[in-house]
């Protein structure tokens, strides 16, 4: 395994296609394909399922992606030590929604603290409606939230990442070894519906396009409750890769499969009041996330 392979693997995982990864990295498609093949050989496992839609991560691939982010970020951080901006100071007020603050932000807050130790990030956890109102009332400078839920024309937003939604099942479930599962099959199972961060509204939007409807046995705001119940075989659900973990709190395995047809991704990004002039602190936050997600690992 080497850093080049990890860079190419991450780019392919994020874009979902070898051609897009190659374009983003300004290299040939054959270079990406070769690097991924060599990486799979060295690890002794398949990292992607090759489909006519593109490249879908396997469970092993999703496990590696988390490690690859951590490895490459540490290298990136080490390379930036001499560029650490100790002069970046002042306060920036950031609002974040529950899912984002729990599963996305902590790592980046730590990186920002290390890179800009004098920057004061005033963080607030709120629901989307309160975040939007706070941005418009100038109580917050920026927000990190699910941009896929935004619709207010008075706000500007920029999506940083798109997280695929999949079916979650217990490891011994009949769907566990499937690449994809149709909605009419999912509808025959007890369904656990997550309600936090408008997850229930989003789920009902894509379910409304299906003939079959979910057999909801529980509605809950707790992602950990969903995780434990799925792992214990008490129901199945559809949630995003961003909140996926292969193990429940009890140590039981959770498997995933794609839905057929696919459903919209869960998009995470930044938002701010339209037309506002960025302060130096806002510009720093915006530049950090843009560099991290749009071109995180330059060749």
C-alpha cells in the first residue's frame, strides 16, 4: 500500500466513477484502475463493485475509506506544519444540525483547531429551521448542515460531500449478501424509521415514488437505537454511509445493500446568508472545507 494508491482510491470513492476520479486528479483512467487493482491485491479484498452506474464501495471499501481519510489527513497536516497560520484569530459563529455535529464535524473541528489555534469557533447545535432563521437574523455567520434539505432562496449553500443511502440489515439477514434490494422486498420487512434531522420526511419522499410502502414498526430520533435494533434483527432501515458503522454497541455486525431503484444522497455542506460579505474568519472556514473536499489530496 502506498499514498498514491490511497489518493486514487479516495477520489474514486468520492466521485463514484474512475473517469471522474481521473479527471479530478488530472491523470489517466488506466492509472486509477491500476492503482485500485494493486491496492485490492495487496489487501486481499474487493474494495469496489463494478457496475454500469460506476464504482460502488463494498463493506471492506467503506472500512478502508475511513482509514484512508485519516492517513492522508495526517500526512497533509504534517506537510502544512510550516504553513500553520497562528495569526488567524477572532470569532466565527457556526450552527450545525444534529447529524452533522455528531458524524461529520468533530474531525474537522480538531483539524481547524490544530491549524488555527487562535481561531474561536462558537458552535451551536440546532434544527434546520432554527439554523436558517439564525443565519438570516445574523446570529450565525455560517452553518454546516444537510444541504439536501435546504430550500430557502435567501441562503446560499455549497455541498461538500454526497453520502449514499443504503439498506441496513443484520449480518444474517436474507438481504445481507445481496448487492441491491428492491423496494417491494424492503416493504415486506419491519422497518425502523429514523426521525432526527428530517430523516423521516426525506424517507417518505422517496418511498412516495414506490408502489409498496414501508411497514414501520418504530419511529425514533436515536441513530444508535436504529443501529442496535437492526443488528439484533428487529427490523431494517435505509440510512446514509456517513452514519454507517459496521458494528452495533453490542458488537453485532450490520450489513448493507443498495436500494433498487437508488434513492437521493444525503448531502452535507455549508450555508450562509445570500449576499453577505465574508469576514476573514468566514473566509478561512470556507477555504478550509473547499480545499479539503474539492481538492483534498493534490497529486
